[in-house]
C-alpha cells in the first residue's frame, strides 16, 4: 500500500497530497493494513488543520481512496516522553478498504493537480465569485502566462485554482481577458475587442453568446447596477440585463459635434475612462477621460494642482 495525507484547514479547504509513505504491507490487499502515523508536536499541520485525511492505493487498486480521517481537535494521542504525536488504527478496526471515496470525489480536484501544490496556485488579473466557486481570468500559473484562460475553483474552496480546472472560451485570438462579471447565472467575460456571455446555470459552463466590438480596455469601464452589468467603450454605453445587450446611449447623444449641438460621445480608453453607478440618484456617472481632459489635467498638474 501507499499512503498520502492531506489536511483540511479551519476554513474547510483541503490541501494537495503531502509526501507519500510507500510499503505499508499486508499479505491480502483485499484487507486493510495496520496504520500508524507520527508527527512532531511542533508540526504546523497539527496547529492549523481541523482534519487530516489519509488516502491509500494498492497494487491491486491504483486509485487513491480515503481510508482514514484524523480529528486533530478531539482525538489527539500525545506521548508524555517525546516530542511526537501518534495516531494508530489497528487493521481490525478498518474492516475492508474503502474503494469508493476517492480524493477526486472528496475534493473535486484531479489527482494530477493534487500531486504538486504549484498546480493549485495562480495569479490572475480579474476574478468573480459565482455559484459558490471563484472564476479567475488572465492567469499566470507554473511559470506560464495564459491571457485568455479562465480557472475555476472547487465549490466553496475559492483560494484553490487547479491547473486542470480551466475554461478556454476563445484561445489564441490575440485578445486578453480584461474583466469577469456575474449576473443572473451568466458569466460575462470582457476582452478588449469582444464580450463573451457564458451560461453557468448548470453543473457545467457553455458559451451562450458572443458580442463583437463590445469589449473594454480596463475594469474601470464596468459598473454593476440593479438592472444588470453596464459598461462603456469608444462606441457607446451598454447594459446586459441577463438576456440581452442594450445600447443606452444610442440616439441620445451625438457621436460628433454637428449643427447646433456641442455634445458628443468622446470616450478615450487610453486615458482611463471610468464609470460608476450612483445608487441614490439611480444614474450612471461617466468620466470619459478624453484626450482634451487629459491635456487640461497635465497643464493644471504643471501649475501645481487642479
């Protein structure tokens, strides 16, 4: 047999596999072996974990199945003459090996990811919580940058981002993920040039719609409202209400100065356009950050303030 331990933190997050312990032997692999586990008293696992789980595989069954659980709060056996903490389960109390509850079924994480802790971590540009899971976009993992990839955490285990739990909607299109938003079981993946609407109402994700030319350059161009997700770009102001995209600025403001009007839609993403929702007034406030405004800021900044 081969034993691998995991620990469950106080927050209920289960770790990847620690160092395996091979050669726990018994003559009949259909029966469980006697198991004894020893820790040093100062081992941080004992202090920081709530449970320790033992997964085992045998020459007959190569799947890591859950064979033991240690409650570190209530069932610690401590030696008074050494700096060790020991746990022992006689084989007669284990009955037959558990061949149903695998690491993957217990955690929702593949064995491939569990073998290396680096497969569970990633840095990312944007993230959003949806249906108990965290979706992270534009990720950097294991030394590789994936600008158009999303990772999904197991439900209720948001800090963990397994490398095998990825969602690629449109890859190698030369467009990076800028922002992820969630509204009414829909995940909105904003890239610079386009918007992808992903349905996550079931136990799986699927691409529901694609909108060209409705992307954004930075997250500041997006605002959440009671009516849906609103955003601005150089083409206009838009709202996704869970089923469709509406152009809020269409036929309401000129796109160029003409005739007797002085107003125009002049959004420059280059200078950090910003939009926010004013709840009390029930309005969207847009700071266009146009080139002319930027020049004024630069001039006033040279004068010592504005």
